[in-house]
C-alpha cells in the first residue's frame, strides 16, 4: 500500500466511524422519554453525520473517481465499511448508549487532538472543527455515566453490565494496522500507543468516580477495521441504504 | 460585503451572516469567490446560507459566484460581532459571554446574564436547545426562560 492509498483508506475509515455511530443514534431520535436527552442525542447525531460528510467529501476528492459523500454512504457494501465494531452495537438501553459514547468519544477526542497536528492539511482542518463538538459531547456523556454508576443500585448494576459487555470492543481502537502505521509515519499521524495510555488513565478515573469496576482486558474482539462486521451491521445498512438501492439516484 | 450583510441566518434571522462572522473573505476577479466558515459540522443551515449568498449576489447582478467552505481556522462564537451580540440580546437570546476556551467547553457556563432583566441569577434548564448552537436557561429573578448561545 502506498502513501496515497493509505491516506484515502484512513480518511474513509474516519468517515465510516462517524457515519455508523451517527446512524445508530438517529435510530432513537424521537424515542427518548425526556426532551433534554432527546435534543442531546439528535444534536450529537447531527454532529457525527456532519463529520462523516466532511471526511467522505474529502475521500471522494482523494479517490478521484467522481464519487461524492452520498456514494460513500449509500452505495458501498457491508465489508467496505471499516468502522469499529463498538459503533455498530445496538443502542440497547440508555446506559448502553452512554457507555458506548463514553468509551468511543474519550478515544475519538484524543485522536482528533492528535490529528490537528498531522501533516495532511485537510484532515487537520476537519479535526479542529470536530474536536470542539466532541469535547462538548464528552462533558455531557461523562456526567451521565458518573450519575448512572453512582446512582441507584439498579442504575449502578445496569451500567456496570453495559461497560462489561462493550469493553471487548475497545481493543481494536488502539490496534494499529498497516493504514494506521503508514498514516503515522508519512503524515505525522497519531501514535495509538500513546493515545491508549492517556485513554486508559482517563477512563480509569471516570470509572472510579462512577463507583464502577474496570473490566479485564482478557478478550478483545477485532475485525471492524478490516471490514469484518457483526451481524448487527447488515441490518443497519439495509435500512440506511434502502432508498438509494431501490430508487437509485433519488433526490429531494 | 454590504450585499452579504443583508443575508440573514436562517435559524436566527435577527442575525446576518456577517454578524455571525462566517464570511471569511471575498475575492473579486473574473468570478466572485466567497469564503464561508461552517458553524457546526452538521449544521443544517449550511446549504441554505450558501444558496442565500448566491441569490443575494445574483440579485445585485453578479452571476458567477463560487462558494468555498473554509474549515480552518474553525469558526468560533468569539467571531460574533459586537453588533451581533447586541442584536441577540435584544432578540431574547443571551449571547456567548466568555471566550470559547477548553475550560468553558468542559465545565459549562455559569452566571449567564438574563437578556431581559440582566440578572446573573440564572440556571441551566437544558444544555441543549432548539438548535445545535443553543442551550436553555431560566432567570431566577424575572422567572423568564431564555436561550443561551453556547460558546464553541
């Protein structure tokens, strides 16, 4: 893989992460029992979809085959999406959603902060914009995570289960593959080992504040970054892509 | 520039796009190029604003308009003009008060002045509001609810 191919793959993957998480959150728009959380979820989902659009537009330019952001979102198959398995996990209950967001966004914010210093100007620009949004999300999601953990016996036990079940999907965020390595070497990209250290320290502190127990690292699932997804993702893109697949080229 | 300062923000029509500080540059050559900074990544108003700029210039006889989306430096609420802040306050939305520092984003804003009675005895009702850029507050003195334009 050469430098240009790695950049395209890297940018597409950033778009995939943002789109898949955004789409998951869109599924529960208008389903929240409280207005404040309803707005928070919809606002956050919109940020992710917006970030996906910026990454995909750039990927289309890098690829140079005339594909736009919609082509990337609606006309690629399941195994062409290279997002983390964590992000395609079903929404579950509120504690599941908050735990998922906390685990991912604590990583994503560190990644974006590192990307603001990378040598690819466009990626750095998108990262500057996106990190401000994620910082705001994280404040909200961290507060909720602590409140649920340090809340009632019921909420404590349920969010502990959320954390235990999602933990196995956090390993692949920090496992560098060829694309990460080339991006780090050629574009002054993020050092995932360093990010992992900071992430672990930050998460350990938040989990302790939430009076919860940190799960063991004994088994970590992987494959999302290579396009091998769980069963959940097939259903998800079937719904997401239905319109464009059935009525190709449909527009407003 | 004066033609552009007549273009309202579609979400908060009391503000123009120049009040918001999203017009970064205008280059006049064979074509007219307008550089715009999007506010939030997912702001649904981005396309509407771009179309309004094209329409405003065409009304004034400029047909060849190119819009460029400029991401860097990223738009911040610090760029909202003093006039824009006054207009927001008169409209009933508390303008972003402090700089968009990291601390502000992580810890939230306290002591936001009520746009109606100026009291700083106010409380957050919801960190989220009718659009991505606003939070909901309540004044504990005049008891009126109001919106606060968040720092970003």
